[in-house]
C-alpha cells in the first residue's frame, strides 16, 4: 500500500507540471539589430539577430528605418521572410547625405518586437575635382585647351569641358565645350574666337552636386593679315596692340603695296610704298617686319580689318598707362623715365641696351629708311614707329626708341621716311 501511494504521488506531480507548462504564455520575439555596413549614396546594409521567437512562429521580419527616431513597420522597411533564422537586410531608395534611424523587427501572432536602434548617414556627392590645361595652338580664331577630372566627388561626372569668355570667372552659362563624361583627361577646341581679344578660360565638371571649375587662365589671340602673317598681340592699359612689326605687302583690300628698292625713287615718292631693311627680305622680314612710308599709312588700309595704325593719341594713352603724365605725353623729344625700356624687348639689342619689356610691346631695333637718301640706317640701334597723325603737308608724328636711352622720343618727320608700323585694335 505504501509503494502504490508513492507511485500515485509522482504521477500526480508530473501531471501538474505538464499542465503548468502547457499553459505558459507566448510573447513577442526578442532580437537585436545588426550593425550598419556598406553605407553608400542611396543604400546601406543591416539585418537582425533572432534571440527568441517568443513561443510562436515568426511570420515577418526585416529592418525598418526613418529620418526620425524609433522607426516602426509603418515606415520604410524590408521584408526578409519568416522563421527564426538571422537575416541580412538591404536598405535601398535612401537620400544621399541624410541621417537615418534603423531598427530590426520581427512579428509573430503575439505582435511585433524591435531590436536596438542604430543610426547612420548616407554619403553625399561633392563637387568633382578638375584641373585646367593651359592653352596651346592659339590662332586668331581658335585655341586648344582641356583638363583632367581627377575625382568624381563620389558621384558620376555627366559633363566636362572648357568654358571661356572675355570677363573673368567664365561659367557654363557662356561659351563652353562638351568633352565627354566620367574622370580622366580631355582635350577641348575653343572656337570661334576673335583676333586680338583677351579670353579667360577654365575647365569644368558637372555631377549631381553641381558644377565645379578648375583654375582660371587667360590668353590673347593673335591677329592675321591678308597674306596670312600672324602677329602676337598684347593688352597695354585698355588697348590691344600688335606685339610685332607689320610685315604685310598688301593693303587690307588685297591690293598690292609697291615695293620700292631704289633709294632715289624712295626718297621722292608721294604715294604708298614699303621695303625691307637693306632690301633684304630673307634676313630682316622675320624679325623686323617691313618699313613703310607715311603715304601707305595715310591710305587707312595698311592694318588688318578691325585694326588701324595708331594715332598720336593712341600712343599717348599707352604711354600714360605706363606712367607718363599727360603733360609729359604731350611733350616732344625724350619724355618719361623707364617707359622706353618697358617697351623694348629683353633681347635683340646691343649688350647693355635691352629693355625690361614689362609692357609686352617687344620693340626691336629695326632701323629706318632715311627720307633724304633712301638709305637704311640704324639697324640694331634704333627703331621708329609711325603714327596716323599728320602735322602738315610734309610731316607726320612718330615715336622712337634707342638702345642707349630708356625714355620715349616723340616728334615729327618727313612723310617719305620709312618706319615700322604697329597696329592697334579698333
């Protein structure tokens, strides 16, 4: 009887325990949020680790996110299936440069539970990095430049090229080239350009953040005469000048300028003519250009179209920009201090007589043709420049530079004389 009672008690206790276990209450799942990784412009990766299913099958799980704390399944979320296995979630459709709050979630019949909250900020596209290539192959109407996009700024470069204009800081709203996409080097052909014009230019690159620019440079286009001779140009003060002596044998209407080699004939002419120093074209044309009498200047057709032989007033304006006073500019003979040196080339004169050429005018000792005898004189020592300003029927105004003087000489001489000509832009 005692043994039977013991068995009964054990069975009864086991039954009660089983009854209590069968009545244990189910709960929501328990889980943690996986650390954020692979953060990009519009996507990231997270996930969840299931610690317990809460006594019920997990029917839905994933990651939810928002730009506000404590995101829920009512916000953006992933759907990563069911069951109690750990999971990886791909968060997509995000906005770049934005702070997001993230929680893993899991749902069973009892309800939805959330893991710990994490946050991250998506990356953001910044301006691309681009450098500008300095121009080459500059003509009166074209130039070649380019650039190098070294960094896309975290995005995609959708346009690149060179922009240019006649004012500093050109933008893509003005003249520009379009030279492909993405990073790397590119070459740009700038056209059309106008002769004797100062242009500012810089490279650009565009991505989703906007347009960035490389360093700015500038150049000035040369001028071409009717024969195809190309002349460097320079801006001095507010004026654009040729930086080389005129060498055209034609007027700008294509009519020929007579080439007079006879000294006697030259000194008695009263019509337009030109010559080469010592009548030696091969030796002197490339460096010194031609010598013209004032009657060729008087035609108004000597310079390329859009340019003219400078008046006495044009020269005064230039000289004042180099430091002469108005009174000095109006004077005659030697005027100023170092203005002549600033106009002379740094090479090509005798030893100790070169200039500083800080103006860019680059005057060389081209000599002159004496009106009285028709002889070439002063080669390597002196240069004269005609102005378009007459004094009377016999004389016209000129400028003179010498190797042994740093000032500028102004006076008048006979129109039969042969002198160099520089052109200034209209």
